[in-house]
C-alpha cells in the first residue's frame, strides 16, 4: 500500500561494491581483480561494452535451472540467504520468549520448512475463505467478501493503498488504483504475438488446474477458468498501459466520497470502505477513474458464479506457494516456467526466507546490520553521497538548457534530498503480529493483515518521514519523490568476496557513485521525479521554457531506446523506461565528475592495463553483470520500467563522450552515435 517508488530493478538485482562491507569473509592475500577477470576481450568495447565488460563472468556463471536470470545481485542474495538462514535456524531452536522477534522468526521458519505438514493440510488453511465465497447467495454480497479478502493481500478487483498525498506530502491519503489481474498487466490480455497468445492459453489451463486441485471436476474447473479469464479481460480493457501509469498528474483524481459514489453508481463507498476498516475518510485519490467505472459496472452485471470463480481463484493464487506440493508445483509451472522460463523450483528454504522477509523484514534487518554492516562502512558511504551530491550541484549550475531561476530551485531541491544509508534509525514494532507453528499459510495471512492495519493506521496522522520502504538486507535502492529522499540499504553496498585492497576508488565510484547514488539522485530530476518539488509535492517548479527544453532531451532518450530490438522483434518501451534511462545516464556523468576529484583519478595509474577512467566505466558495468532467460526478458519488456541489463550499459554509454575517449570509440562501431544524436541532459 505504498505509491510507486523509483527503484533499481529486482530483476537485475543491482548491487554496489563496498569493500569494507563484503558479506563474504576471505583469507588474507591478494584477491583477483574482479573488473579485469570479467572482461571478454574478444568483443570490442565500442561494439558491445556490456559483453566486453562482463562476458567472461557470464560464460562462467550460467543461469541455474531454478532461476529466470542470474547475475552478481543473485550472488549477493545467496550470501544474504546464507546469513538469514543461520539466523532463522538459531531462532527456531532458541526457545525464545513468546512474542519476541526471535520467537516469531523461529516459528515462521520452522513451520515454513515443514513440508510434511503443508502436504497434510493441503488447501485446508484456505477453507474459511473459500467457504465464505461459496456461501454468497447474491451479487450484493460480493463487495463485503472483497473487503474481507483485501487485508489478506488478495488482489481482488480494487487496489486501495495508503500513501502521502502527491499534492500535499504532509498528509496521508487513501489511493484507489487499478488492480485485480492474474496476469502481470493489461498487455498480456490483448497482445497478438504468438508468445503472448501462448501465455494466455497456458494461463487458462493453469487456472483450471488450480480449480481441480480444489476438488472441482474437469468440466466445472474449465468453466470457472473461462469465467475468470472473461472477467479479468474486462478489467484489463479499462486498465492503463505501463507508460501511462508514469504520469503523476494523469493518475491523480481527488474525489469526495459523494463524487466517488457518482463515478460508480450503485456502490456505497462509505459502507464498503468501512467494511475494509477504513473509517472517517471523506476524500480519496482515484488513479484511474475509467477502471473504477468498469469495476462498478461489473458489480451490477457480472453473474454471481463469475464472482465466486474469480474470488476463489484470487485467494488461491495468492496463497498457493504456502500450500501443499501440488499447489506449489502448479503455481510454479505457470508463474515460474511459462512466464519466466525457470526450469526447476528454488529450494524450499529460500522460498520460505522470501516469505519471512515480507512478514518480518525489519526484525531480520536488525540482526543483519548488527553483524554485517559496521559503522565504518556506513561512514564511508555517507561521505560518498556527499561527494556525488556536490558533483550533481556542479552539473546543475553548468547545464545550458536550464534558466538561472530554475537552477536556484533545482539546487534547493537537490540539497534538501534526504539520504538514508544502511538501515533505519528506528525499527518497526511487530509486537501485535502473531506468528506460530500452526501453518505457513496462517502466518502469511496474519502478516498480510498486520501490514494492512499498519498502513491504515497512518491515515489522519503526521507523516513519518523516517520510515523505510526497504529492509537493510535488500540489494536494491530507491528515490521517493514524496519524501524527496534516496534510500540505500546496507546490502546494496555488498559484492561477493571483495576485500578492501581490491576495491579501488574507480570501482567504488562506478558502482556506488554512478549506479546507485547518482542514479537515485537523478530520479529527483527525471521526467517523473522532476514534477515533485523540494518538499515532495506534485507542483510545477520549472519555467515553461525549461520544461520544453528538458522534454526535447527526454524525447531523444525515448527514441534512442525505442530503437533497441530484442528477441527478434520485441522493442524496449522507451516511454515507459525513460525515467530509469535518464537516471542511468545522469548517474554515469555525475559519478564520473565525483570520481575525478579522487587521488586515483589524478594520479592516472593503470591497474592490469586499465586506466582509472576505464575502470570507472567497467565498475558501472559490473553492477549490471546479469543474463536473463528469453521468457523472463519478454516479460520484463512488457511489465518493467527498467531496460534490460545489456541496454542499461550500452544505451547510456553511447551518449557519454568520456566513454568514447576512454576506449577510443570510432565511427563504424555499433555503439558510436554522432555528436548531434547523443542525448545530453546532465
């Protein structure tokens, strides 16, 4: 129930190098140069810098059967898993005090690993919810059942969430956004290419197979699967495309409850929200009014049997990974293999850790940072943030397309960005969350309900700007426009097996300076983030001429990325990925200027034949050391606002003059772009 943040991709699992915070211990002695060891010198950097930088590593690290992609981020995740697994094992055997975080961690882990119990229970943990759905006698009961399921984390028809008001960041507001689809987004219901048509056919089979596991005979299961697909297709018709969801003004419609009732005739929203536990709310912010009009119409026209099939499916889909092996395998076959291309399911203990992370993330985080993120590491990256901010300030002052008055406001916004490095200063209190050894599904249900209540409790209260939207053990980072902050978890500064002696400034500035810190700072000034002011409010603080000149540059990067083709005929969506592509390019040029102030850059000494500037660019590329199965890549192109890893390296590099100079890029090479076509923003 948070608004979208500007994130590094979980798919590519980005990490940054922190030699003083390596998760892996190593024996004394020189370690290999990760940058040099990863090179594939059979590829010219001017033709494919991504493969030149990472090719040897990728050849030596094939994608495991259980994964849809593999890269350096997954290597870091494996080390995080190992630490959290040991923590959980110790907690499970500790006989910890009832209600303590250790007891909750231990019980969640113990029952999660008990596959025998899960197989014995089958779908029994869902029986009360499925019975509730089956007991409905009229369509008039459907909203009440949906209100009951939403706190359980079930993606049923509507998408309520609590977040800061885009136009008043000091207030928490209730948002209503499009939701309710079992496929990743609307394009999967309508695209006519053979790959997507096959996914639709497989989806209907998967829904029918799931109904069979619930005890329905084949004809009933197939009929109910058809009902689900028809209802979801109707919802998809009124759902917006990925790129359309990035326009904050177009997705902001504040309404009174009376206006909301008028938008959806026949729905009493005060009563419905009250059933969801939302009381004393007189206004809501609707993201996509046309979607809610359709939802309202369906609540009047769709037969009861359609709703019973749809809601039964949504409940089971959400909790299938927590149930018996038959449900787990069927869920994995579609969402893991058909959609993402994974060949085998991941070990149960890793899947349980993922669920435990969602349920008790900050409880685990407290233990994680105590052991693996020392104060000196935090101090190092606090300093690096300051250096990159200073470099960004220089860029703002020097750009020729922004007027002097707007530069003053831009600098004010930059200097008011709050950096959160490593871990929160205060932790979530899980004392009201009950975790026991009854079943994995029951623990996940209670955790979802706890999180729902936690978010609802924010309504009518002051905004807590100290809160984190990620746990410290997450290898990711984000910029939040409403708080005007960058959040850099501890695990984002980890790289496997790297010792202090091997982490020269060039590598660190490429990883942390460019790909994380500079990237996230730039998000505050990309095509979406730039629409929020220094206080986090959606407000136009640019002059019209400045905005026009900026948009011309954004159009250039959109066209550049639209031209990239993958998997024979699929294209990157330049409009949907524009913000991330802008941030990648900005992070590179800003991080480079910060690096130029270091001793290593000034001395200019080579390491393994590589100049400091070359190592800086290789350090950036190392963060995208990742390869992906075709199925997962196709899904990413439809659902993700981040470009595939290869193009997050080759795309921005083709626009950076210093890259051309560092590697002698010449006309005729594949990455070469004439000066007149290179995108220059920051």
